[in-house]
């Protein structure tokens, strides 16, 4: 039998065991992992949860805008119109930069999808928690012959045009102003470079052509989470519903809810 180690020998052996050293690489790795977790949490907040919150704020702002229009006074429900008017659509004057002057309603993007439209496409509009959709000042106004062009983010700041790629041919796109509702129908989409300003022409991609139609164009970044290119969704004017005659039946419930009826 081997001798048992004396207490001093056992203590000496414990002292001679190599200690684990703290590695700079290991500490750096742990810091990078922690930073990565925080980055992922931030992206999740910025691109998903924050979009939901800001989107709700923008929809609330759209409702408040509608409530401020004369036809919403008294909270009386407006009966829907069966057919658009035979009259030429009203064309409102372009407002100052950053001023909300209309709302955008697209049933395909959600039963309660209604966002304010403001003049301009700067950060004060596109990055606003209460605006988010901007009108290119160089393009025509709603109902005007030519091209009414809007821009919004695909993700972040409410993601107003996140699902623009889900539009189907014939889907209605409504623009509401105090004067009434302009009804457009989606026709097609085009993918262009960020420098592709031809989509802003009165006749898209034909800058020298004289316009005869009323067109709406929705523009945003593409693909999702990238700014490599732009997607432009085109719609053609189908009809005009004056405020006094009531909204199109398809959106009457949303309009009356927004108007406080």
C-alpha cells in the first residue's frame, strides 16, 4: 500500500496545479456575443415592434386629420355612394412642405389601413411617427392629369409600403381629401435603380410625352431590408366621389369610423 500524502505535501500539490488564465480572445469573444445580442434585439425593435407602434400612431394621425375636415363635424355617418360622380375630380392646391393634406386607403394592405399623406419626401415626412407617406412636390396632385407620386419606407418608421408587393391587378387605391375620394386601380409594378427618376414623369418613363391619364405611383425600397433598387406600383384613375355624395361602399365603414361617426 502506498503511503498517504502528508497534509503539507497535499497542500504543495494543490499550489502547483496550473491556474486557468483569462484569455483576451475569450473576453473579446464574450463581449462580441453580448453586443450581437443587443444588436439583434435592437433590430427586432426597430424593424418589427417599432413598425407596429409607429404604424398605429400614423393611422391615429390619419383619423385625426379626417376628423378635422368639415364633413366629419357632428359625427354623422355618411352613406356610401354607389357610383362615382360624372363630374371632373376636384384638384386641390399643393400645400407647404411637411403639411398633411390627404389620407391613403388601400384595402389590400389591411382592413384598417389608412395613413396620412404629407407634402415632401424629406426626413421630416418619411421618418415622422405621425406622417410617413410623402408626395413628390414635382409631381401632380390627386385627380390631376399626370402622375401623383408617393413615397414611404418599406421597413422602419411605420413601414407604410411594406406589403406593396402584395397588390393584385384591380385592387383599389383611394386618396381622400376634404373634397372627396379619388379611386385608382392598381395595374402593374416596375423595379428600377435608385436613380430611376423616370417613374416621376407625368407619363412614367416617358418624360417627353404629354399626359392624358390620371395616374398614381407608390414608390419604396426593394428588396425588403435593402435600398439596392426601388419598386414602383402604378394605378390608374377610375372615379371621383365628392364629399357631399358619400365615400365608395368598399371603404364606407372605415371612413365613418375615422370620421367619428
